[in-house]
C-alpha cells in the first residue's frame, strides 16, 4: 500500500476549505443585542457554591510554600532570594562535567603530533597503532565498501572501529512508494 503525503496542491485545497469554514462561521455568528439577556441559564447552583467557597482576598497565584531540594523553606517576607549555582562544580552532581576549555585542551592533546592522516591497508590490526593513521581491514559485506576503518586510541591502548561505508536503505521509503493525497480524500477527512 502506498504512503500518503500532502503535496502543495492538496495543501492549497485544504487551506481553501479551512478559509471557507471560517468565513461561514463568522457570517453565521449572532451579535449581542443591547438590553437582552442570555437565552439559557447555565450558571448552576454548584458553580455558585464553588465561587462562594473561595476565601476573601484569595490570590490564584499566591505561593504558600517553597521547597528547595525537598526541604520546605520558611517564607518570612514578600521577597524570596534564591541563589542559583552558575558553575557545574557548585552542583552536587555536576562536579565531573568538563568546561569548554578542558574539552578543547583534551582535543588539542589528542591531535598533538598529528601532521596529516595516513591510511594503511592491513590484514590484521597490529599490537599497537600510531596517531593519525587509519587502519583499513578488508571485509566482504557490501558492494562499494571494501574495508572496515580503525584508529588507535593511545589513552586506552586499544583500537576503535570508526566505521565502514555499508549503506542499507531497505527501511526507507522510495519516491515511488509515496502518493499525494487527493482532494476527494481531503473532503472525506474534513467531512
């Protein structure tokens, strides 16, 4: 079964239906006439009791209590001054995060000594690798993709597979699988 999508023509048609509906709704509205009351009384005794139960001088957005990390704070004035940490190191769970300067320093260190990228085709990965070298190991799982790529991580003394160029698009829609929704289908949806 084809997948449906709304193309430009369908969108224009749907928009014309929406505009016609709004225009019709505005044209059929009833204006308020001076001196006339509502035609039905929807204000119930329950509504009246609910409103009557609100305390005098009640404020809908008045904060009654504040909790900081689960501890209720005593409110002694109309103004509450809460200090919010501005540095991860000030947070109990934030001390391990790196600052931008620390991240940049780590990147600079990792790249130090690399003056270019070298590629080596190997039948097996060596015991250790060199910075700036991508090791290519042959495989047979895909057309147009002959190698798996690895780099040496000196900090952990191991190789990291950085990828291959296998591409599987079998789960994706093709243009031929897509069919624009028709105006008749839009009419059915909006009916």
